[in-house]
């Protein structure tokens, strides 16, 4: 039975396609994992990917991806998959999401996967008006024309992007995401993404060694979010639903509900919609 605490990529027995119950999306999400080698250009401390390595994915077999997506959607729409595998409150298909075990836009085939495979298959099944096409991304490849083309296609297909922003200082980003990047570059990439498709920020908020993010880092985050609030759809703020499989996992824990909601309220007070999942 699918649940929010287990997002196994092997549950469907397919190479690229995996179903999960998404607490943020509110139902069953059909995940697309282009990074089948567990490689990513970031290494977030809360990442649930086993044996995570730095790098990009192997070549994507687009024909196999299309075949797997068609077969799986047939099970969901015409078969008993939802009844047999999802809890009653989650028995609805809510999205098809590029996510997986690494940064999906790092695949050279990303744009083709959006345009020629996923978008086309969703159109064949008549899903584009009722099921969201989503991209979950760290936004680090926005400089690539083919990535912008793929995101533009997602926007044209009534889809949306969930763009990672956990911290808004260089030190905070390095501490949480294990990458050195200037916050201004992240902000510029975010604004570019929002021009191409409706974009939500997704922020994982948690404790390290029992400590909440510093007031200075909270202020920097709120200032960045306020500066773009007219450009984005809102913020997905969430805690740790599944255990990290990274070296610092034992240092991580969730805030109390009250403390989590307090920070969610700080974001909401800026006049931005907040979807909070402690």
C-alpha cells in the first residue's frame, strides 16, 4: 500500500515510472525518474536517495519512457491500481511529475521527454485538463536553452514548476544543499523559470542538531521571497516526512508544530499563499 513515508522508485517494477502518495499534491503522483543512477549535482542533507552520487543521468530511453507511462496510466485509469494500492483518502491521480533520484533537468533529453513523450501521452489519455504536469527542480540548469524550452512546454500544457529554495544565503545554501552558489543567481533563475511556467517555491524547513535556522537566515529568506512575491504562485513549506539517507541524517529532526507554523505565518504575512506540511 502506497503511503507518504515510502516513495520507493521500484514499486511499479519499471525503469522510469514510479507511483507515490504525495502529501503536498494531495493524492497519487506518477513520478518520472530520469536519474536512474542516483546521481545529482546537489547533495541536500535531507535527501532520501540511497547511495547518492554527484553527476548526471545516463542516456534516457525515450521510447521505453513512453511505453512505461502508457502502461502505468492504463492501470490507473482503466484498472484497479488506485483501489488496490492507495489509501481511500488518496485514490485520485493528481499529477505526473518529473522528480526522481536527481535533478531531472540535468538530462540532455529533458525537453524531448516533456514535449515528445509525457505531454503527448497525457494528451492521448485526455489528462491535460485534469491532471497537472509538474517539474520538481533545483533550477540549476536554467542557463541551458533546452531546459528553458522544456519548462516553457510545461507552462504551455497547463503545468507548473516546484522550484527548490531552502535557504537564501550562500552559507545556508552550502550547509543544506551542499552546493556553492550565489543567492542572486538562484533568484535570477527562479524569476526566469516563473516567466516560462507557473512556479511555486518549495522549501524544506527543519532542525539541525536541534537548532532552527538562524534569525539572519530567516530574514534573508523572507526578504528574497518578498522581492519576488508578485512573480510566483506561492510557497510549499514542508518538514521531514521520510528519513534522510545522507551522512548527516542523525542531525536532522522536525520542528514542533507550533514553531513550524510560526515560520509559515511569517511567510504568509508577506501576502503570499503558503501550503504548509509540517
